[in-house]
C-alpha cells in the first residue's frame, strides 16, 4: 500500500436550513390566515 491513498474526510451532517425556512414560512402564513378569518368572524358577531 502506498501512502498516497488518503481517506475522504467524514461528511458533515446535513442540516436542511432552506427546507426548515420554507416550512416555517408556510406555517406562519397558515396561522396568519386563520387568525385573520377568526378576527373577521368575531367582528361580524358570528358564533359557532
């Protein structure tokens, strides 16, 4: 065996930051939409 063979560096743990950001934005949008609908219903005096 020769010394020129170098083992590859261990792979870094992948953190899907972009996916987490998209999901967080999606959840925040859903919460805001539901909140706006809820406030509209309360303003109109609609009860369930």
